[in-house]
C-alpha cells in the first residue's frame, strides 16, 4: 500500500488528516503543521538558514496490524548552487561525488526510511535516487496503534537571496 501526498499547507491549518477513503478508512494519516526556525550565520558573508520540521502521524484503527505501509514525501531540491538543501531526518545521505544514495535506515521500531518513492520498477533508475528529493518510509503498525515519522531539512542561502526565494 502506498500513499503519496504533496501538500502546501497554510500556516493557519492546525493539521491535515487524510484517510485512504475507499481503500481503507481505518488508516488515518495526519500531516501536522510544518515548523520553521530561521537563523543567520557568518561574519563576512552572511547566510540565512531555515530548519523545517514536518511531523506525520499514521494511525491504525484496525483490529489487525498493518504491514508494509509506504508513506512517500519529498524535500525541496535546489536548482541554484548558492542554495543548499540538507536532509536532517531521516538520516539518509547522498554522496554527490559518486551519485550514490544511502540504503534503508531504521528510524524507529517498525519504521524504515529510504530514498526514492519505493515504486516497483524504480530500481531501473537507481542512479537518480536521492537527486529528486523523494523519500519513503515503510511502516509496520500494530493494531489500534500509531506511528510517527519526522521529515526535517535545512535550507541555507546568502542573506541577500532570502526574499527572492519562493515556495518554502
């Protein structure tokens, strides 16, 4: 089972709760509001740094466990060399010199994260994993239980660019 949600949440929303509607209404996905923390660093050349934290709660109201539930999300990808986007959590890495993405990592009990959407056939394009910012969590959730995942990334850019960047 796979869930892919691309959201642009208003800061006024408290949370966005999604169900699998006709597929399975007993599984609820809640996207909590994105938290942002801005700071500046540097002495001669100042940088604007912003840390974004997106919490996602997956609730299983079934009387049986869920296995292999996949949540797909994406971090921003910079097209400008002056703007740096770094994934903080989950602790996946991408080596730009060798174009190699890290393999699956255990995030918590029953939750693993990896680069890519996890779609079948994606392995043909394994050299692009991590470059498009897509990542996924595979969750095993016991009956009448929930799991939390966190997506955290940091964006750094020269201070003089921060007012011209949109979409963050």
